[in-house]
C-alpha cells in the first residue's frame, strides 16, 4: 500500500521545522550538474515529485478506505446472522485509553531524502503542531465510530479462544474460523489467487529497491553535498536528511514524539530544507529510485502483473459489496 500515504495522516503535517533560521530561498545553493541531468526532475515542493513506476501496483489510500468499509459491512452482516442485531458498522475494538495511548506514542516515518516544507520547518522544527484541539480532531478521524464490542460478541467477532469447547458455536451454529472479522476478509478475497503475494510483494520489493537506492553512488553524492551544505551553515554534519530528523537531541526528555523546538533545532531544520531544495536532493533520489523500479519491473513483470490482477479482483469484490457493481 502507498505508505507515503497514510502513516503521516495520524499526526497531520508532522515532518518539518520552524523559524529561527535566517536563510531564505534566495540563499539556496544551485543544483550541481548531476542534479540537473535529463530525467532528474527539479523538486522544491512535494507537488513536484512525479509518481514512481511502482505506484500503479500499489493500493491507494482510497482503496484502503473502501476495503475497510466493505469488510465492515460484511462483518456486521455476519454478526447479525448470529443474533447480534445492533452490532455497529465500525465497532470499537481498541478501547479509548488504549487507542489514545497508541496515537500519542506513534512515531512518524521520514523518507531518506527528508522534507520539503519550508514554512512548516520554520515554525515547528522537526516536530509537529501540538495544539490539543487539532490533535483531537486528527485522532478522531482514526477512532472507530461505533460502540465497544461486548464480551458476548467478542468470540463471535474474532473467533473463540482455544479450549472453549462448545462456545465455538452460537445457538447451534458454528462460528467461522477467526470469527466474523476473518470471514469478512475471506469473502472480499475469495476471487484473489494469492492474497499474501497481493499484500506483500510490492512492499517487499519497494523496501529492497530502497536499500539499493541508498547504496547508489549518485544518492550518496547528493547526501554528501547536502551534509556539507548544512554543516557550512554552522550545524551538525548529518549523513542524510533522515538522520537530521531523527536526532535524539530534538526529542530528549519528551515522550510524545514531538520536539522541543529550540532555536538550534529550528535553524537546523530550515537549513536542512533549504539545502535539500537548493541542491535538488529529492530530484536525484527520485530519478535513481525510478530507474531501479523500472529495472525491477522488467525483471519481474509477470509477478507484478499477477499482483495487479489480484488487486483488480479485490476492487471488484469491494464494488459489489458496496453496491456499485454494474
């Protein structure tokens, strides 16, 4: 799935930095020759980043939302067939305290090439807007909308625990393996030839390609130039933008994943973004990644096409459940 996608949604625009730096875009360095070669896009903002070749073999955020809605409908249908007539469409299976704790402790992943949002960098450093009202609104987007699952519903929803004997049936009817939640998943994937491959193949290949990209001399050169640029402005020499983002100094003594937004943090974040944008680090990263993804697609075309066919089968099943099949 498209993770540049959805992980960041938990805390909104979390990657960045804030004021404290005196640099302006006029002070940006010029991209070196290798960062201006044919095929290397000029990237200053996230909107400038072209779609990568493997994107067409990934589920979108909308795909994931629709799949969740379809499975919730099938899950509720199954639960109601066991007599739980008021079972909610989106039940609370976490519990408020546990979900809140999970949300607050979430750490946001940062891509190897860092961030490009200069205004956010000037204001928030490597942290995020900790406004309680905004955080609650963002958190609410991920909280279930229905009531908590009852103790009677639990074994039917998720399957009876081992050793519960006759509780594996309700009113003489056997509970599906894994309960109604697993049954809903099986029904949406009934036409999928290889569910595991569909879910895992592209993310695994993306991860392996990402490692190869990080080792590529073109990317290493871009990171060295970026590191020198940041150091020349009086800041620590980091191996990559990701290393700058994860510097423990910014979060020392804090437990919520945010940063202290010290003057040095904010100034470092601004230098980070300006050097990234000025040297076109992200453009180089994209070009190398796209090249290696295209090579991988050529070598493994049949596997990628098998994944896409299964994804299309799953999308068709979702349309049918949602009443959109024509």
